C-alpha cells in the first residue's frame, strides 16, 4: 500500500514539474497568437488586374478554368516566381506556380487547364509574386 501511495505522489510531482516547465517556454498566450495579412514591398506598387478564361470540357460537361490572366504587371516583376490559387469560399481548388515571363509587355497568361477546376466554383483568385 505504501508503494502505491508513494508512486501516486511521485506521479503528481512529475506532472507538476512538466506543467511548470511548459509554462516557462516563452509566454505564448491567447493575446499573442493570431494571424493577419498585409501589404509588403513588392515589384508592382500600383496593383495587378486578375481575370480568368474558361473552356468547355466535354468529358465533364462543364466549363473549366483554362487560364488566369494578370494585367498591368510591372516590368520589375519579370523573372520572379509566382503562385496562383483558385478558391471557393473556404477551400483551395487548385494552385499553379511558375515564373513571370512578360516578354516586354505587362500581361502574364498562366495556363491552369490541367487543374480541371470548374469555373462555376471559383469565388476568388489569390496571386503572389515573390523574389
């Protein structure tokens, strides 16, 4: 019986020590945890236009997004990596990545036909150009 009480007391002390050490890990509280978004320095300071085209897919009998068209892209973005995400209200429907290749213009057309995203489901398009 004494061994069981002693083992139980040792277990309580061990749990207390683990809790105390976890509490000293750095002060992560509900006040300091969160998420936010904002504008950071970029290669294009006046904004980029975003649109998309669709093409009929006979196999699925629907119109899928064929390409995403970026307009008004500054020359400073040429050669930089991009990521384009097609999404509905809550979920990413598909993503395409590559390198901006303006060829002297200000328009980038990104082929996303291989993603087979139903154009009717797209509510938003997120574009990131980095580098």
